[in-house]
């Protein structure tokens, strides 16, 4: 793992490169500890294709925000959908003054026309076999699709109102939370593969799921971990040493793998 870096300004932003792996790394700011890792699947790496995952995390003082997108491989250009939606949500989460269901729904809807136009402009290789071209053009008409999981953590400040943890998602990416060392139970019925976002149709399979809870400044330890299904071998892991060991194990990587672990005291 890369050595921890202590930021001087309490600000930090990291965004994945979909074409390159990022081994486990850690950054410590004045309020948050962020650990992350990213890797294309073996097949993507060997063929020179982009990962269909997208991962980003940012810290600004007492605020941390992140996004994890997992592109749908059976759609048209899941890698494009993951990066497009991920970058737009990451920008919104870092800047928004209205962290609400209504505002989030508006973002998911308002970016569809631009996303559809960008999808239509993506070019296919000129020498592609005609049958494959027909299949891809049909997929293009249905749209590029991705699952997503994103959130924002606002820590309370002295003399100000309480903070909050705010999360939104569609799809089956993993979300795990701990409070004072005890893992909280998340309802698996709210993490479904049929739920996603389309660059042509917007949300599919129902609306986004949300989780919100206050952070009251009671000096308790919190931890949040998110990862894509390419790292499902982490499902029973809790300790960082076990997680690092499994991430770094020389095992076949059949799917793209993204991991983010954020801890703080509120």
C-alpha cells in the first residue's frame, strides 16, 4: 500500500484513470481518512480497453464526497456511461447547496439529453464487421447504462448545527457502514442489479434509494466502505489488514474492481 499522505490544507481530490490500475493508497486529512484502490479486469487490461468502473473521492475541510459507478457491460459502452454519470454526480456533490432527493432526481433527469447526444457521437471502428455493427447500433439506441453509489459526508463544526451522512444509489455495488466498530445492517433488497441509470432513458427499474442520518458531534467513530462486485471477495472482510491482503492477492480479476474506505470521528 502507498504510504499515508497528510494534506496541509485539509483538501484532497482523487479521480480514477479508467485505463490504469491504482494499487491501494491512503490519504489522511484533518477530518477524514480515505483509502482507495482501482483496477480494470484482467480482460480489459490485456485488451487495452477502459474499465467499466469509475471511482472518485474528494475532501474539502469538514466535507467529503464520493461516487462509484459500475457500467453495465451488456449495454452500449458501459465505460462511457460510468464516467459520464460519475463525473457529473461528483461535480454536483462537491458543489451543491441543496442536498435533497428532489435535487438529486433533477440532476439524473437533466443530464440525460447531453448524455444521449454524447453517446450518439461515439464512433465505431470503420473496419468493424457489419453484423457486430448492427448489434452495437441496436445497443446504442437503448443507451449506455451504469449503476451508481454516491454520497456526501458533512461533519459538524463548533458552534454550528449538526452534520449529516447522505447516500444515494441504484444497483448492486456494495455499501457497508460501521459505528463505533459495529457494522450496521443494510437491507439487501435495496441493492438490485435491475436498477440503473441510462444515458437515453434516465433511471431504470425504479427511482434512487437514499440513506440519510444526522452526525451530531458526539465524538463517535464512523466508517463507510463501498466497492464494486469485482471485489465481492471482500463481503466478509472487516479489518483493513484482511482487506488489503485480499485486494493485493494474485487472483484472476474477472471484473473491474473499485474500493473506497472512509473513516472519521463526528
